């Protein structure tokens, strides 16, 4: 398939999907405890008690694999002036007026903002999650700390879910993106259209 | 993964559908609220008196079973007798814990014997114990019984063996004990009135 | 005895009303603990353990009369002893029986994520149903009185049931029945308030001018109430909270936030959906796709590889 | 108790002193809270510690352990000098007007007739002036300086509030406040109840503590009335019953007493006890002594007891001295005792001075333990480390440990401190091979009897002839035994006024002790229990709790001795004309129409004796009245006097600083070598006192897990001042020493144990609960009685557990 451009290595793809799967599991098991309307989701994990047992372990796994991912990707996500420019053209992006969009590198401004959002949220979830982790750590904390932690955990998890919904939607919406994480490759046209600077970097054109 | 518009609709529909099924009651294993079953339902109730202090509180003893021949009743709960004019159903921490006295691991269950100088108990049958004790008592009484004192007065006493009687035993036991002790001429005889 | 027969007022993690049409006729019950009559004998502790088939650890003495030292999954009530001199030179030994207050607005129930793990019956009893308990400890976070305890054996939460099994068959709770001095009484909440008024009048006559009833309204009133000699200073009684309420943090967490957040998630999903159906997918224009530019060779060396030295990597866009 | 538990609800004032009812008798204490809630009664607690009773009291006054007589003597002084007494009551119903012998004297703490070598009194001067008519001479004007009133007034005038405060360490204003509250009940329509227990008895002057309390109550007219009385809370569930049945060294059932060596003549023995009235028209109920005695002998020896052999009088052992617990252990220590049987009794833990008890038990040839639980005594020979450090190889005692049943596994009756005999029913079989006490006693006795039957031996007659008419001889049933002590007619019993009228037919159960005869026609094993099981059935099993008068007199609940009456001396609740002093609490009243006394209680009186006959309420006393002057009944004097505890923080008795003889109770018995075991304040400066906690019952409940949980480990309580002085903090381990040994326990530092100002200096108290040992489920602990002194009350030989000397240090 010589006409495809390589975007993600196998390691990167595996790491991404490890994060993605553990996030989905963490989110499903977490949201089951978050609101009664979603408690049924606990049955995916073997019932409420298993849900309570598994959720924190999934969370810790998520955090670990995410750290790896962040180490892989952070340099490419450093925000540059052209990303700010991109952000100013968000409306055009959303309305598919792609011709008005500025040139972007491997990641556009939206992707970078998402990256750094998740980089901030995951440690908060990890820390507050440890505080409220029963039966291991919660008994060591005073009640008021538990109360604050559980509130922050819920709010941050919510933000995280919103962020990931945006991320997933964007992947589905921008045709040709999903292949990048499944096969590691994108079409030259896709690269040229969405990430012109990156395309140029690769091809010299 | 390429999700077509059609597939996307399908995923959404399945999600909504499964939540609706849960809402309709298809959630697996959801238990109904239920209080603990009342544990005294068909137990046997026996009236008794608290054996500790002498307020003499009435207690109700609940034992398993209905006294049928094949089911020896095991005591499983004790609480105050509400009819009793003094305690009116109340019990102090000692009385409230009577169940654990009845079932205490410290309860003795078989006669035991400790030989002179020995470091341990050995089991003994009731008959052997009674026989040996009776022999020891008679030997001592025969040897040390005082029929007359130095002045020649009739005194008929035996003071080289003594006894302490249980002040938590019944009047019937106490009466029998008193009768036996005095028939033997015992004077070194006391109860817990003092301590 | 299933849910239908029990007149459930509220059920944890349940968003629709529980069957509670009989609530109008139900008699709210209450346990009244008159601290001025309490001799701290711990009969209630023993009766509680005995009736509920619990046995706590045989602990140690750490220089106080309180034993066990705190509530546990095996001790659903403990006596807390406080030596105080409210007036200079006049010692008082205030002994408070601690345990679940059976709040009308139970923080535990509000916090619990597991449907039916905590229920509130129409008579006011707040009961834990451990078969539904998942052991998350949110009830502890939710309780303004720090009452529930998670068992180390089964990781489920336990607390006083107000002997719902006894009350269910028309008996008084075990601690109430056993209380030698009548410091604990049980009946309809109205009767208990009336009884408390009599006790408070008696205490005032004995010089406790601030005697009062502890039925904190911050949690909607409680079904376990205290008569306090010093009603103005509940904190004297081993830090009984003066004006307890469900922590605002918990209210925020379990209150309006969650539906709003659900709404937010839903909104996000639907926004995507409608964006998709209105704006449509972002496609690469055909003219670009069909461009005859030859693709660059698929050269892995050009792709990001963390193992390669920085200088040869094109981390910069 | 003169009254009973429920009756406490009728009181206006409760004085808890020498007891801790809230902790030791919580369910009885309920009636104090009822009196407070429904009668606006007040509760006073006087105690060395701020107890859980004090926690719910209206007024608390601290007191130094062992100074109760000084305190109460001060109360008597207050009442007499402020004239706060019930005038008609004391004048009519007490010995106020009786004249005391001129020879009787009291000099610097010692009464007339003292023999310092024997440490006892010749009591011949301790009596009344007798008239030529054979009755006591009285002075109704109460002016004669030899009348009891004047003598008592003079005796207690010395107990001024300052003296009391200085001896007791009670702040003067606290003492006066208590006096004032007590004095309020001198009004005929006000009453006070006194609740006491081992806090009064366990002193070298314990009996006198109680007498002083009774004197206060008599002055106030509070004896015999509803809500009044002297109420001994009592310890074990059937300690009342066992005492009633005479299971003490010197007693026979129903408070009859064994003869001493000198009483060789049966008639003289009876006459001495069947006292004739000392005032005209008085009942002196003990005149019936011979009826009780003969019926008792018939119950024990049946046909073998005949008029010819004085109803087997000589078969009873005669006393050369008392053989109380302390005396027996003293004898054991001297090697004079070979065998000992402990039936449900744990002397290693319960008796004073563990080292002496342990050493004494080791000198026994055989020891028989009959108990449901594995007691410390049963393992006195076993090494339990620091808690019982003995070498089994050196102990040659044969020990038998026989498992008996507990309450739940037997039928029978117990007597509560209300004097109510209550039947209980068996609920389960005993564990393993355990047997009931009756079977065990029978098992031993029948084998002894067989040995005598076969081989003869020392004086076998009382053994061979002991009545044993049981359907299963090896297992006498509770029913048979209850019927035997309740009594039956052996021949037809007829009405003495009309011999043709048969009251009870031969073979029938008696209705009560009024039917007992001294001609051998009745049999009754315990006269005061007579009627408990009549032809009407087992009255002890009655369960009708109705209270028709609303004052708690449930006459159809079980059976109270004597004759089912619930309040003793209840005739004294009425004025001389037979009208109740307080109609709202009417116990009985004279009903002229029917010519009988009656009401809410069974009259403790001759039921048809009209008020105008002048019979007085205290029918068991030959005087017919209550005694302030104890004549010769007490060992250390007719009027209680303050003596220091045997071990006291003071060098002398502040009442008699120059008389060493009067420092501690001059009549208290001390065994010769025990003098050396008493500590002095220079080495042991603090007052030690032992007590019980509400969470435990003696040494039993440490075997019950529920109780072990709520009070798991041994501790001692000290005040904040002493803790500071010694650098002791809550939860520290401390060593408490007396001259007799040491214990190690956790320290509880508390405001509830106060430092007292005594005789111008600070006195600290170390409080020690007793419940721990080396058996059971609680944490192992030292036996607290390691520390206590081997000395007892002069009258009862009750050990002085409540006041001794210790030192304390942080471990």
C-alpha cells in the first residue's frame, strides 16, 4: 500500500488503545456509581461490588498507560502560535469550511488542547481516586478530605468524559482519521488536507 | 474502524434500548428490601431469674426448637421479662450478656482430677470422683472429728474440712448443702455474704 | 417480607419514587435517649451485640471507660464518656450513647450509589441492606454523624438498624428494652417529643436551665433524639455536632450536580449527533484525494520514534 | 432490704452511700430514676469516687474511704442539734426513753469492759436499767441523762461539721448541704431511702456503718414506711437466700443460731433465744423459737428427732468460735485444715491477701471445686506466669473439678434482696457431662453415708438418719427440697384456741410459720420460708404482677419472706392510733370495723392487735421498739464510734488522738502474724479501695465474651493531682503495691477521683476494680485481692476491702 502515509507506529497504536480501552472501562464502571441511571452498567463488571473493586485498578492502569502515551506525544503537542490561529478558526473547522483553516502540523490546536486537558485531568483523578479507594486508603483520611475528594473526582471524571466524547466524535467525524489509529496510516490526501505542515515535513512538498 | 452513518445510528439505538430494558425491570439480580427475619419466631420461651446480683431480674430464655424429642433445645437468646415487676424487661450489661455466660468457652464439661504435684488435669468419671472424694472426707472426719472438747462437753464438730457454699445456687441446693454439712458436723462453712 | 409490605419512603440510588402510598398513615417512630438518666452501664451495647449476633474484638484499656473505643461493624452503638466541669468545681460525667441517628434526611442514603443498599422506611428507620452494599464507603462520606463502618471481613457497611427486625414485628429495639434506667425510650416520634418535654421540665426544675431536646433540623430531624442537660452545648457530649447537616460538599456532589452532569454528557453526545447530521462528516475533498502527487515512500524512519536521537527526530512540526 | 426494689419509687430522697447502685444494681436503680421522674425525688451520692451513680445524682459529696461513721455521726448530730427528727416516731417506736445502766461508760474511744489482750469487750455493762417488774425502766420525759436520747445526743455532739469535714475530707459546705437535704425528710409525710452495699460492709467497722445509717433513718421516722428503709442491695443472686438458710458458720436456717460449747443444756439454749418481752404488751416474736427449732430438726432427722433426745440437739455441731472465711484460711495456713469444698466460690480471687490464700490452699490434702466455670481457685496450683507464679510440682493438693449447671439448666428458687423467693425453670440441658449441684451434693453424701453404713466410723448417727425421702435418691428434685423447707404437717395441726379445729391435715403442706408447733407435729426446714409451697401450690412461681394500690406492692408476684410481706416493720408507717403518717403512701392501717390491720401489704404485726393495746412495731425485738442503743448486740459498742481503718493514712484517730487503742476498731480480730502484714503511711501513703464495675460481675463475666468486650482489661483509677505528682498519664501501666504484694494495671487518670483535705493534709485515693484474673476471655490481669488486708469487721468478719494503704508507680 505504497500510497498510504505512516502516522502511528504499532507501539503508539497499542498504547493509545490501551488508554482508550481502560478509559472506557473506567468510565463505564465509574459512571455506574456516578448516577443511579447508569448503575446497570455495573453489571458489565459482575455487579456493584465487582464494579467497586475493579474501578480503581482500572483507573491506576489507565493512569500508567496514559503516562507512557503522554511521554510519547508531549513534544508534538507543544502549543505554537499557529495553533492559536487554528483555535480562532474553530467555527470554520466545525462547519467544514476547511479551506479557511490555517496550516497545521501533526496535530491541530484542538487536538493539542485535548491532549493537555487529559494530561491535567488524569492525575487529579488518580490522586482523588486513591483518597477514596476502599478498603485500602480511604480509612486513613479525615471525613472532610474524603468529601472534597469524592466531589472533585466526580467533576473531573465528568470533564474527562466530555473531553473524550469530543475526541471520539472528532475521530468519527473527520473521515479517514480512525484508520490512523487502527492501521497506523492515513491517505496522503488526508494528511495534506488536515495536517499540511506535517505532510510537507514528510514529503518535502 | 470505519463507522458509517448507519452504524452510528445502530450503536445509539442499542444503547438507548438496553437502558430501557433495565428501566423495564430486566436488570439482573436486583434484590428487594427486606428486614432481617425475626429470629425468635418459633423458639421455646422459658422463664428464669438472672443469676448475677440480687435484684433478681426476670429473664426470658429462648431456645431453638419446640421441645420435640429429637431436637435438644439450644439457648440462642436471652432478654428481660417484661412481666417482672422489678426489671420490667430491662437488663443490665451483665444480664444482657447472659447468653455468653451460658455458652462461655470457660464452661466446665467433664469432671477432672489433678493429682498431687501434677501439672495437668486428667478426666475422671463422676463415679470415681464421688467415690474418691467420699473416701477422703470420711478418712478426714474419722480422724479429726471432735465428739467432746477438753472440758468434756459434747460438741460433735468436724472442722478439719471446710466448705464454701455458692450464693448463686438455688435455695434448694443451699438447703440440701446446709443439711448435709451440718449432718457431717461441719462448722468451717461459709458463703459469699461477706465478699 | 418484601419491599411492598414495608412502606419504603426512600431508597438509595433510585430516581423514581418507591412504593410509599401508605406513608400518610404510617406512624413515625423515634428512640429518645435521655442523657440525664443514662448511667453508662453499656447494657445497650451488650443487648445490641447479643440481639444482632455481633461480637466485637476484646480490646485493651487505653485509660478511659469507652470500650470498644469506637463504633465498628460489630459495635453499632458505643457509650462515649466525657468528664466536664460546666460550672467551676461541679464535675459532670456526661455519657452519650452514640449510634445511628436515623435522620429524616439521611446523608448516607443520599450518598449511596447502589440501588436499595440503604432504605428509609415510612416509620423513619434508615436501614442498610448489605446484600446490595458494594462497599464503596460513600455512606460514610455522606453521614453528618460519622456512623457507618465498613467491615474488614466483607467490606460492607454496617450500622444500627434500630432493630428493624424487632420493630417490624411490633417490638421495641433491643437497646431500648434492656436500658435499666429508662434512659432510652421508644415510641411514636410525637410521644417521644412529649416525653422529652416532661424530662426537660424536670431538668429545668433541677437547675439545668438550658436543658433541651436534640432533634437537629439540619438533617430534617432525627428518629433518634437526645435529651441534653446542656442543650445549648451539644459539643460537650463527646463532640455531638451542634447543628449537623449533610455536608455541602456531599449535597453538591449528590445533589443538582449529577443530573446537570448527566445532562452535560447527553448534550455532548447529541451535539455531536446533530453536528454530524447537519454539517456532515469532514471529508478530504476529491480533488485533493485524486491528486497525482506521488506519495512519499512509506519510510518508518520518518515517523515518530522515541527510540531515535532527538536530532534525527522531527518532533518539531 | 427492709423494703424492696420497686418501693424505692415511693421515696422523696435517696441516699446512696457505701454502695454504687447504678453500677452494681442497674435494674434496681431504675426505681431511683422513677422516683426522680415521678416524685421529684432527689438523689445524694456520698462516695470516695464520683461513680456512675453520682453521674445521675442531684448532689455528690466526696468522702475518704473508711470514714462513714464520722460522716453519719455528724448527720446524727445535725439532726439532734437542729431538732430535725420525727418526734412521735422516735418517742414511741424507739428506745429513746430507755434508761441505760449506770456502769456503762465511754472513755476516749473505748467503751466499758474492754480487754486489750483479747481485743474484745465484756458487755455486761452494756444494758438497760431493769425495774422490779422485769421490764426496762424508761423516762418518757427524756430528761434523764441516762436515757438513750440524752446519751446519744452527748455521744454524737462531738461530731461537729468541722470535725466531720476534717476526718472525711468532705468539704464542710457539701456536708452541711447533705445534712440539710436529709433533715427535710424528718417531716412525717417525707421519707428517705438509704441504699448501701459492700461499700459499707467491707470495713473493719462495717456493721457499725450500717447501724449508724439505720439510726439516721430511725431519727427521721423512715423505717417501716413506703419509700424508706435501710436497703442492703446485696451481691449474689441468692446470697439473701443462702443467708436466710443459714449457710454461715454459726447459723441455722431462718436466723436461728447454732449452740456454742457452753450451751450443753437444750432448754437453756432455747430460752436464751426465745426472749421474753422487755416492755409490757410487746410481742417479742422470737418467743416462738422452739417451734421453729423443733420443726427444723424434724425436717432434718425425721423420726429420729424426738422429745426424748431433745430433737437431736446434740447432733448439731457446737461452736468454740466462729469459722468464717478468714478464720478457716487462717486455720488452713496453720495446717489445721485438710479438705475444702468450693461450691461456686472462687476464694483465690475473692478472699483478701492472695499470697496467704494461695499458700493456704497449697497446704490442703484435697480440694473439691464445684462450678460451672473454670475458676482461678481451681487452678491455684497451676503456673500462669506473672499472674499466678507457683510451682505445681511443690503443691501436693489433690484437686477435683466438678462441672455444675448454671441457672439456665435447672429449676429452683432464688431470694432477691427484696426477700422475694422467685422460682425459675430449666431451659436447656447442661453442656457435656455437667451435673446439677443437688446431684453432685447427693453423689458425695450418699457415698459418705454408704461408707458409714458399711464400715461405721466417727459419730455416724446424724449422717445415717438424715432424712432422704427422695424419689430418685441420687438426684433430689428441687420440688421435693422446696416442699421440705417450706414445711408440712406430720400430724394434724389444730387451732390452739379450738383443738377440734384442724388447720392442716397430716401430710399436707403448711400455710406459714404460724402453724409450726414445738411438739414434733410439724416439719419445716426453714421457718421464714414457711408457706412458700403450700397446698395451694408453689407460691414462688406466682406471676401475677398486678399492683392494685399503685405503690408497687405486687403481693401475688412470687412469695416474700416472712409471710409474703414486702415492707418490714410496716406497722411503723402508721401513727400510734393506726393511721398512716402519709396516706398517699399507705402500706397498712388499722381497720376498726373488721378489727384487723390491712392494706397494700401484709401487716408486719399481730394482725388483730388494736392500737390501744400499745403493741409496738418492732415485734422481733423484745423491747417492741427499735434500738439506738445496741445493748450487747455489737462487738465494738452500743453506739457506733469512728475508728480509722486498720490501714489508715493517719497516724491516729482524730477523735482520740492520744489513745492508740482507739485508733482502729478495738474489737476487730487480727490474727497474730497478720499484724506484720499491715502497711504504714510512710511507705504506702495512698488510700486504696476496691470495687466493682457495672460491666462485670465478680469473676464470672470475664468468661462471657460480651462483657469482656465492653470492659476488656484491668485498670486502676487515680486523680489528676496524684497522676501529675507521679508523672502518670492515661493508658500508662502502673504498679500498685501494698505490704502484701503488687498488681500491674493500666492507669485511668480522672477528675472523678478527688484529692481530699484530711486533717490539714492531702490524701490521694487509688481506686481498683476487682474483676480480673488469669482465667477467662478478658485480658489476663492480676488478682486485685493480692493487695487487700487480712482483717475483717468485728461482728461479721467481712474483709476490709474498701480502705487500705498502697503506693503507686509508673512501670
